[in-house]
C-alpha cells in the first residue's frame, strides 16, 4: 500500500509540474522552417493550394474538402492526424504568398501559417512561418518540450520534398 501511495504522489507531482510549466509558457509562439526545392514558384503554389489533392501527397491528411466561402474568404476542411480542422485563406498572392488560418475556435490550438515562395536561379525556397496559439497548458507543455513547435512544419516540408 505504501508503494501505491508513493507512486500516486509522484504521478500527481509530475502532473502538477507539467501544469505549472505549461501555465508559465506564453500562449503564442512563432516557428519557421524552409526548404529550397527544384521547382518553380508556380508549381509549388499550385501544389500547396490544391486542396483536393492534399490527401495524395500530405502524409498527415486523410481527406480534405473545399467549403463555401465565408465573409469573402475561401475555406476548407482537413481530416487527419490532428483531427478535423477548419481553415480559411486570409490572403493570397499567386506564386508568391499564402496565409491560412485555423477558423475553428473550439480547438485547443489556433493560429496561422504563412507560406512564402522565394524564387532562386533554378529553384524556389518555400518558407513557412507558424504564428501559433496553444490554449491548454498541458498542450503548451507538450508542444514546446515533447513535439517542438517546428514539428508540423518539418513534416509538411518533408512531404513537399518527397513530391517535388
């Protein structure tokens, strides 16, 4: 019985530490990643904006669908390893820049991704900047110390490298 109490107390202490550290972390964060690819800005822009094809090349997306516009903004939904997420396109400059934002306020996270396409001689640098928000302190802890803020960006860039 004594070992059970000690184990329970230790687990409780760990949870308390995770909560305290999570609460001390800022809700907002910024993460950036980039890859230089042997592809034109036009081809890359087509790839990252063709919602219907996301499940074919993005390893974390099971399905994706375009939705009706809302307040003049294009919207789409993805179903994948992070669950079902509703996005809207905040701004778009073809072949140069795309900004998407999570439009579902009920999720424990939110924020935007800015995709910049920077032409080089015979290639294009794709730079992704995540301006993220993690509302739950436990998720903040996990996002910062377990997965890292750049994990999703790096996975996305690995998928892009695989198909370009």
